[in-house]
């Protein structure tokens, strides 16, 4: 499938010019003259060089890979239909539809971009973090660094001691039951050939605790209203977790909040100072 360079360039420009800085969580600034986003802003949002992105708008450069197209689609906050159109213009087939997509919908991204003063992340049904704000990373560590099966928090819980260090030891047994129960539910929903089934097979082969819990066939276990975190710098935090679900792709936006005036609220404020970028 050949790349449509003129069509790709026009579509990228139109989507960039239709976005405003506040649409993607960026400050407008007092001297902005550009009608939409600047090329350098789209490049930063898409995690690529300005030169690479600019060449696409100028009908130059190599054919972008599917991964690059996906990155641009997220940077421009495209809908799934627009993302599919972008793939076709770039000379690739449209990605398969289904729950396994990592493409976060523009509506959820708009909400997420505005959450700067409280920990937040977007996760898949397997607990794979797709987006994480600075305060979220300060609370639980950089979840975006993981690859392969370790992208799933449920998988890490049974294979990586660092995942358990985030919570008090007296809560560990409950989390083990919660993650095993949740994975069983997704396996039942998605079937034996799914990524969920693959994760279950890996854990069954390598973790005795998971095997015992899997044999219990516990389903439907729900998270507690208050999650307790052990942070190495601020200590114990008790946080509520609000969830916004995108049912079309089974993504959840998790927002952690503390009761105003509580000790945990003060610790979150301290954590925001720790998480703030230094000059």
C-alpha cells in the first residue's frame, strides 16, 4: 500500500491547526500567534524530533512506521476513525479494532491532560499503564518503562518484589486475590487465545502463589475504596481511587485523591513538590 504524501501532509496540518494548547494540557502563553498547535508541540507530544514531524508535513522523509503513526495519532488526540485514516494515508492497513488497543480516546486524554495536581493514569483491562502524569509516577514509580508481560501490574505483582513494596505487607494477600480474580475475569471474557490467557499461562508455569489462587476460581473481587501506599519519602498514604471507564476499548482512567485536611492530603502536597521538574 503506497503512502499518500500530499494527503498525509494535508491531514496532519488540518488536525494540528484544529487543536489548541489547552486541548492537550499545554499553556497558551502571552505571545502565541499560531492558530493551532506548533509543529514542535506536536513533535513533543508524539515523542519524536521536530525535523521528522516537519518533513511529513512537507511531503518529505521516509515512510513513517506503524509505531510512528500511532505515536502521532496519540499526540494529535485523534479519534479511532481518524487514527485509522492516518494509517491508510501513511501506507499501512488500519489497526484491528478490539479491546487490545493502546490508543487512548481523545475524550479520555482531554480529561487526563487536565489532571496535574493529583496522581492519575490510564490503564488497560490488564493493568498496563498507557498514560501516567508526573504525580502518578512520583507515587508509584514510572510504570511506562515496563515492556512485555511486565507491563501488566497483575503480572508484576507475582514476579517483581518492587510491585509489592508499594503497599503495606498486611494488604498483600488481598492484592494477590484481587489480581488473580481480575485476570480470570479477563481470560473468561477474551478467550483462550487472548493476551490475558497468555499472562495466566506464564504465571501458572512460574508462580506457586498464583497457581493456588487460580485454583480457587475466585471472580468478581473489587478493589477497596481506600488504597494504601507506602512511599519511600513521604511514608503511608491512604487514597481514594476514582475510575472513569471507556467501555469501547476497556481503558480506565484512575485518579487518586486524598481527603482534604487529612495527613495523606498533606503528604500528596509534599509529593507534588518532589515530583515538580527542577530547573
